[in-house]
């Protein structure tokens, strides 16, 4: 069977290729169709890192850079605090300019987390939308921009030099922004062809992709406008509260609804859920921005952070998810953990927004949404996608318990720090120790993911298949198979 594994191509393959060429030539194909038809045949079939979207490259990049992210977070908090204590003209500290927080937030939200998300998207989007596979050069450019941008920001953080940090950070965020901007035309093309999509998630499957160019442009602008509290807050509400909330839930919903086939929502309810989420996000963005600009003086509008999260949590029918789970149906426990932390994050955001949103900048709730929910959802999705490519039966899949427990402990630490810093009259001991342990648990999570990725790429490639198991029944009729397989791979 063609491309069943990464072994030398059999003679039968060239016979099929010759038959395919004769067929399309007999139909009088256009130059574009011939070029697209040969795009796969020009790849090196023995290259393990070549896949539908070369997700392995981006996963490895994310695995390495997220460890460096953990080190950078530790560096800022415990090793060299000059980035948050050095004085600027007028007596203000660098912390007041938002640059350290922007650096950490971008390393995660536009850096290594985005690499995982794009890796998954590059891999399954052609199959979902029945489109031609992405060009390998595009994926290489995205990976290079992602790694280069993160590296520049990290070097600036550990340099200890204020001006160097500013300059390297500007160059770094420019590269991170460009990786998303260049995907704009491709996203528009896919959205226009969504009618052919085989995915049953509706707008949840492409909604986050529409926002990629917007996130890219705003990421470059916010570093230059870091002194503007209004623009920085607008950036956080769009990047974390809205974009990552959408992408995290879309990933969770895709696992339960699409991958596992659990009937959580009907198609019309799917569109209603998406429209409701977008409406609540726009409401949240407008109210918070109005508060920042002085049109609304009540800081409690920050609590609207929780509205979109509560909406997607309950509209996705948690009762059905738990019913399927209790009945013994197999799912990713890490994905289920991400779904459960959605509710905890919403409750933390509700309290923080009502009573301390202006003082904390919604730091704790956003931290939990970004690293506690979104990271777990992406890691679980990547884990299952890789097992799908290995055609590993669902019943034989192992759970990353070490990673799951470490992340849960880190989020418990965040909740502890949140209670200790915001609840009046509550004096919790060992705050600094808990902070250190929380960061340590995050680094442990990142190291575990790195080791898993290295183990899979170094020793697991012989079991790898080009078409993931879930998509092995892709329609192979003429004109409907974006990979020109000609045959289907059985599950």
C-alpha cells in the first residue's frame, strides 16, 4: 500500500504513478493541476520528518523552546530580577512598561504553544478540508521564524542588559508576528473552501486560524506600544482571553466530538455555541477596553473574562462527557483534565475580576487559561495525533500520568498563590517556596514532553504512517483524495 511506511518504494508504486499520469493527461489537465499533483511525488519518501504537515519538526521545536521558556521564567523570578527592578527615566521601573510580562506571554502564547498548534494544523487541515498538502518550504519558514523569535527574546532576558533586552525583544516579536502574518492568505483560502470540509466541528475548526494574522500584527505593535496600558490590555484580552480560549476549546471539542465520536452537540448547536462565544468575547474586550480608557470606572468589568469560558464549558454538555467517561469509553485523561480546569479557571477569573482585576491584571486567571488549560489540550491532542500516525489502537494507548500530575500540581500552586495574594485576611505560609515549586513543576512538565518527543523521533519512526489512523478512511475517489493515495489504509 502506497506510503504505508517509510520503506523504499515498491515497483507497483511507479506503475500506479504511471497510470495516474496517463489519466490526468487524458483529461487535459491544467498546468496548476499537474504541478499540484506532482507536489507529493517530489518529496523524499524516506524522510521521517516529512508528513502531511511536518508536525514533527514543529513539535520538536516546541519541546526544546518550552524548556528554555521555563528557564527564562525561573530566571526572571529568582536569578536576575533587574528586568523588573531597573529604573527608567522618571523613576518608573521596567515592570511598569509591561515588557517582562509581554516577553513571557509571547514566548508561550505566540512561541512554543503556537508551534504545537500550527504543527497539528499543518498535519490535519489538508485532510479536513480536502486540500493540497502544505508546501514543505512554508512549514520550514514558519518553524525558523518561531525558533528564531523565541531565541532572541530568551537571549535578551538572560543578558541582564536593559537596552539589549528591548532591542532583541523587538526583533524576536517581529519574527513571531511574521510567522502568523504569512499564513493569512492560506487561511482565507481554506475558509473559502470550508464547504468541502469533512470536519464536523463547524467554525471551531477554522475560527482560530482566521485570527492568526491579527495576532501577528498586534504582537509586533504591542512591543512598540508597551507603555500604553490600554493597548497592552487590549492585546491580552484578544490573545489569551479570546484567541487561546477559542483554540483550547476547539481542541478539546475536536477530541471528544470528532475524534472519539461522542455526540456532544449537533451541527446547528455547534454554530450557536461559536456565535455565543464570539459575542461574549467581543463584549469582554469592549468592556475591558472601556474601563482602561476611562469610559467605565467600575473595575468589576474584568470579571467578564469568565463569561466565554463558562459558556463553552456548559454548552458542551459536561454531563455527556462524564457519562461517556464513567461508562468506560476511552479518551485522553489529559484532555479531560484540561476540560475540568476550564471551570476552575472561570471561577478564579470571576473572583479575581470582581475584586482584584485592576491590581493583578487578571494574571492568575490568564496564567491558568494559557498554561493550565491550553497547554494540556495541545499536548494531549499532539500525543493522540502522533499515536494516530503510528496506527496505535486506542485501547493500547498509555496516559502521560507524570506530565498530567506535574501540571495539576503546578495549577494547584497557582491557585494557592492566588488565594494568598488576593483573599483578605488569609495569610498563607511559604509563598516564595510555593512559587519556586510551581515553576519547578512547569519545568518538569516541559522536560517530560521533551524526553517524550526525543524518544518518539529517535526510536519510534519505523511504526509511523503518513495518513493518521483516524483519517485512514479518507475518500479516495477521483478528485476527492488530496494525497492521491488511490487506496485507503485500514484502521
